[in-house]
C-alpha cells in the first residue's frame, strides 16, 4: 500500500517544492507572456524568437529558484490564492444551494435584463482588495504599517479604525453609485 504522506515528504526532501515547482511556474508564466506579447518575434512562426523566449524564461526561472526569499513569497502567495479560491467556491456552492442555478443572473442583472454595474464593480473591488491584502500580508507590509502606526503612541487601534473607515467608504460609494 502506498503511503502518500511519505511520497510528499520524499518530494519535499529532494527539493521538488522549493526548486522544481517554482521554476516550472515562473518558466511557463514568463514564456506565455513573451509568446503572447511577441516582443522578440520578427514574423509569424519565427523559430528564433521562440528559442529566445525559452532562454529568457529559463533564466528567469533560475533566478527565481536561486533566491530563497522569492520562492517563499511564491509559495505563500500560491497557498493564500488557493485558500481564497476554496473560500469563493464554498460561497458559490452555498449561493447555488440557497438561490438555485440562476443566482448569478438574479444577482448581476436587474428586472430589465441590464447588468447592475454597481454590484459588478463592488464584487470586483472586494476581490481586488482581498488580493492586495494578501499581497501586503505576504510581503509583511501589514506588520510594518502596524508597527509604524502603533509607534505613534496614541493608543488607538489603527488597524480596526482603517478597516471600519474603508467599509464605510465602500458602503457610501456603493449606495451613491446605485442611484
């Protein structure tokens, strides 16, 4: 019988998660961006530009895995993205269970069939705010900002104050834009 936890530990021991996966991820993303942008492409189907893109992607991948801190950022970012995706999936499952299969139509469209732009922008803003918050958490900006604000000596819990003010601002903006 296969012990999957032992397999995972063996992969961890040989550096699969610290070297191979970050390298492949960066290589594929950089290659995709270079291929899509066509920066080095002279004509359609140019084999030389494909080789150049592959070499540049390879070098980027090697630079990333050479920096332990960068690999840790990527691992933390991927982990947080997966947790966020699972959260969104659970919310969508619950919404489908509660509202039925056409809940997106009811949520994002009005009675006249037009898209409710205020709700779409609000959802996009929340997703962007969560993404930026996760990035700040990974980079340690929240801790640094908290230390700076706590160092002011005012005794005010600035984090909760900023969150409450941001929520009030978003609510004011949403109610203003839905008119």
